[in-house]
C-alpha cells in the first residue's frame, strides 16, 4: 500500500495534485477540509461544530478531526492506499494517524510538501474564492490567518516525519504537470 500525506500551506495545490494522483496510483483521496464542508453543507452536528472554526481560519479541535478521519479510513478498508490531504494538521493528529495505521499494520509511506511562498498563496486563494464558494477563500485576513496557523501549528508535522526519514519538500511553483511529475518521482522512489 502507498499511504501518502500531501502536505503544504493552504493554496499550495494539494487538492489539485491529489485528483491526478488518485488516477495514476488508484488511491483513496481523503480531504478532511472536504469532509468538513460536506458536513457543513448538510448542517450536521459535526458540521455545525466545525463551522465556527473554519469561518475564522482556525483549526477544528484534534479529537473532532481525528474521529472524522478514523471513520473515513475504517469505512474504506479495501483500497490500495490513501492520500491524506489537509491531514495531519498538528503533531497530535500525526501521532493519531500513525496509531491508526498501525492497527492496520500500515505506516505513512511518505509526506510530500508543496513549497509555495505566502504572496503566491494569497493570490491563488483569492482567485479560487471567485468560484469555490468558500467564505474562507474570500477574505484576505482569514486567508492570512490560515497561513499563520499553518506556520505555527502545522509546519511541525513536517519535522515529525522528517525525523523518520519520510518527508520530502518539493517546489510547488510551476505548471500542474511539472509539479505532478515532481510528486510522482518521490512516490516512484519508494
Ligand atoms: O484543507 P482545507 O484548506 O480544505 O481546510 C479548510 C479548513 O478546514 C481549515 O482552514 C480548517 O479550518 C479546517 N480543517 C481543520 N483541520 C484539518 C483540516 C481542515 O481544522 N485537519
Ligand atoms: Mg484542499
């Protein structure tokens, strides 16, 4: 199995690349952000809880996110691997993911980080906001908060996997195909 963590700040291209990787490697794409938006769209209790955090660009508490992720993984056991997109966002989430995979005699194969500088992220997200329908893509101060939260709470996840020799940082600037080629090179080296 290939269990890939697709990592990087908001707007770095994780979702775009995940869609292409799914086709090439036949993996299940799990985007925790998409799962939250689905719950919000259906106005479920989970969606209502997540909404107050997401609309500020803050992180939903770990136990909520971890429980949702675990349910999604457990509901899809017969796959060739997973692409985790937008998860783990904190070191406790990374530890929980390791424990979850351990119960299935699996591990994270690799974390690939898409490296993109802040101003490019802001411009990509504002542009995406024109069509995404996401309130958190339509306000520059929320976007900047999401980037700050990434730096303070999420970036330590890179080091968590780097000390296990599993993290790779690639240039997230270029055409979609170029970046896809860089990610595939990392996977094919596994
Ligand atoms: O990954 P994405 O950018 O779609 O996530 C949107 C929002 O969902 C984040 O800004 C955050 O509020 C919330 N989220 C979270 N924890 C995660 C993934 C997403 O709190 N692991
Ligand atoms: Mg995304």
